[in-house]
C-alpha cells in the first residue's frame, strides 16, 4: 500500500515539476530559472506547510528524493527534444497533464494532512483543511508569484476548491474507513472534480458587477 | 476592558476582510478566490508574525473565531445585494471603511506586539516595532502580491508609517501608563494619522528624480 | 580574520541596500517605501533562511547592526544629493555596484551555510546548498516580488547559479582547507563568475521554442 502512495506522489511530483518548468520555458528563462521554477512548484507546497506547522528544516530536504526527481524532470523539460516530441500529440498530452496534475493535487492535499497530524500533532479540523489545501496548491502559487502571474487558483476552474473538498472527504473517510481507503477517496474526489470541471468547463460563480443587472 | 479589545479586533477583522474581498470582486474572481483573498487579508499579518516569532501552528488556527468571521464577511461581500446597497451611499461608506481599516491597522499593530512579548518572550524594541508593523500591514501585502498589484504600502498615503508610529506610541506608553491606556493611545495614534493623512491628502516625500530640479 | 568577514558583510549589506533602495527610487516610492525595500533586500535573504532552518526570531533582529546599516543606507539613497553626485561618474559607479553586489552575494551565500550549520546543526549537503543560495538571493527575490517585477534571478545573467557554485566551492574547500581559506575561495568564485559573466555578457542557455529550428 505504501508503494502505491509513493507512485501517486511520484506522478504528482512529475506533473507539478512539468507545470513549473513549462512556465519557465514559456517565459524564455534560462536553464537555471526553469529548474528553480520546476522544483519550487513540486516541493514548494510542502515547504510552506512545514513552515506553518513548525517542521524545520522542511521535509523536502530530509527526504530529497522528490526534490531531485523534480530537478531532473525540469531539466528534461528545458531541452526541446522532449517538447518537440510532445508537440506531436498535444491534445492527448494536455489530457495526460490534466489528470496527473489532479493526482498530484489530490495526493499532496492528503499527505499535507497526514504530515501535519504525524509530525506536528495537529488536530484542529480547520488547520488540517487549510494545511491540506496549502500543500496541494502552495507550489503553484509560488510558481505564479515568482513568474509574475496572478496565481492560477484565482484565475481559472475549480482548483483550490477541489483540494479543499478532497481534504474534507479524506478527513471524513478516515473516521469510517481504513487509512488506505480514505486516501483513495480523498485523491479520487480531487481527480473527479478536476476532470469534470475541465470537461464541462465548470466554474464557480464570479462576482457580478453591482452596475449590471443580474 | 478585554471585551473592548475584542470589539476593536472584530472591527479590524471585518474591515480587512472587506478590503481583501473587494480586491477579489474587482478582479472578477470566483467566490473561492474572493474568500481566500478576504481571509488572507484579515489573518495574514498575524500568520506572518507567528512564523517570524516561531509560534506554530499560527494562532489564527488556534483561535479560529477571526478566521471564520473573515470567511463569512468575504462571502457576504461576494454577493451583489450588499454591494448594491452600499453603492447608494458610497461617500459615507468610503469614510466608514477608512476609519474601520485604520482601527484594524492600529489594533493589529498593538496585538502583534503583545503577542510577540507574551507568546515568544520578545524584548528587542527593534523586533517589536517590526513585528507590530508586520502584523498590521502583512495581510494587505499578501493580498496585493497574490492579486498581482504592487503592495498598497508602497503606493499611497501614510500607511506602514502610521503602523510604525502606533507601535512606537504603544511601547512608550506602556512604560508610563496601564496597558489599557497604552493600547488606546497606540490605536488612537494610528487612526488619527490615517484620517488626517486621508483628509489633507498628506503623503511622505517621494524620491525626486536626479534629472529634474528640486 | 573575523574582522575581515565583517568587512565583507558590510560591503554586501551596503550594496544590497543600495540595490533595493534604487528600485524604490525608480518606482517613485515615498521615503518609507524606499527604506522598506532597501532593508528587505539587505536582510531578507537571512530572514528567509532563518524561517527555513527554524531560527526564530530571525538573527537580523538579534544582531540589528546590519538592519540599521541598511536603513541608513536606504535613506541616503533616497535623497537626491548622493544620486546627483553618482550620476557624474555612472560607468565607474556601475562597476562598483556590480563588484560589491557580487561580494554580497558571495558572503551571504557563505554565511547562510555556516549559520545553518552552527545555529541549526544542518548537515545535509542539498539543504546547505539551498540555504546558501536562499540567503544570497532571497533578499533580491523579495525586493522584486514586492516591487512587482519578475525576480532578477529569472531575468538576467548568471546570478543564482553563481551563488550555487560559490556554495559548492565553499563546502568542498572546507573539507580540505581552513575555514578562512574556504570562505575566501567561496566568495572569490562568486565574484569571479559574476564579473566574467557581466564582462563577456555570458548567459545560461535559454529555452528554445519548439516551433523554431535550433
């Protein structure tokens, strides 16, 4: 079972590193900037979580396997041969990235919560929901702030809200089912929400202007 | 007396949440983005303070009453009926927001200092001044960085400097007067400075270009 | 020897404060904004490092000499008489700022590593490399994010990579030579890389578009 979680974490790390490195490539950064942006996206959420719950130095440096995975991934994204390959089947690639990014969002949300419980003894539901969402979305927020964009979570589609729902599903399921089932339900909820939102172009309601009629 | 401080904190939390949610509404964010921005503005300064003084998890999650207050406020701001009401007496509303925001800036500056003294045993005057200012202005800085704007404190009017003066007044007054009087003097100094600055359009001197005559 | 390190730290603090205050002046901020930006650039990297390694409150407030130095420097930069003087020999000034900034980047990288080892007992090479780079470049990243620019490290020339190389040189040299020599080698590597990169307009390769031929 533990091996299965590791696979989910690996998928998430790869997808997040690709999304960060891609932003760097689009902004024509040099190889170092692309690497920093990819690594930050992949491990940044966990680092922010560790600062908030007081785990120092952050776990990303105590178990560096994910950081190194993200680094290698970002460098591969930097070189054009992979992207040239990717350009040939762009539609399928976009779907793959959507699903793997959702897996990452889900598994990081869940591991954020379990880390806060195990490493820092957090019990407050509000804190756990926040920490799950921070672990899931924090890397992407750092990526966007560093790249000078408005954070993705404020711009499009159901994203942070999917993480929050996944966190809630996981916390509820833990009370009723074994941990492994709770993890699957939590991650599954995030993936389902993200994929349905993308497919049907769902969006949460936006603020209406007070000047226009509703 | 404690009840009086709670009322000041409530006013500040409401005003800060409104200011954050308003930015989200203006940028046409969805309801989730508006809520995140409102909550971040209201409790973000305290969270940054707690990271700096080593109080983890941050107090905002240990006493969640303010976080929940900010959340509810932000959601109310999201829906247009309140804003449509507000639009009818915009001038009076602007004055109300200016004064309540100043009360928030003042009380958060003061509670930032007392929290650093009580929870982390901080004694350095320089650190206390910084921590007061960080608690007062940090939420607004996070709001602006997340929303992609240059932070308000760099853009306009006497704001961070009012917080710094309030912090200094509070620290001085504590040496001479009972705590309650010191709080009132500190908050009063901030409110007075902000209102006078807004009324007379005071600004600190800006950098003159070396190319133009001064 | 210790006095020599202090001189390097002083040079770096002056150079970083000037670079931060300059951004504030260029953006026509008021004196308070210029001061905040100068101080943040000079001590921000160390504060971020201390948050990551769990030293709270950050060392910048425990030994406030650098913070106060940066504050005074920023205020001097704000007033035009110094800048009017500087405008008379701009080319020489640019060289001076390049070299002193490189000295700052080098010494902050090195002291970041030694602080993490001495104050927090960090031993992981990966963490030490990261913390060195964070201490060297973090102040500039904060400056740029606060000023609404894309961080310098993503925009131009060899900068973060010079810090990383300096960190590696210092860690290697420590194994073979006395501490003092290792510091000089680490700082020297950074200064050499920055000056050569600026002189020959070196840049790391940028991401090539997949649409154009390479």
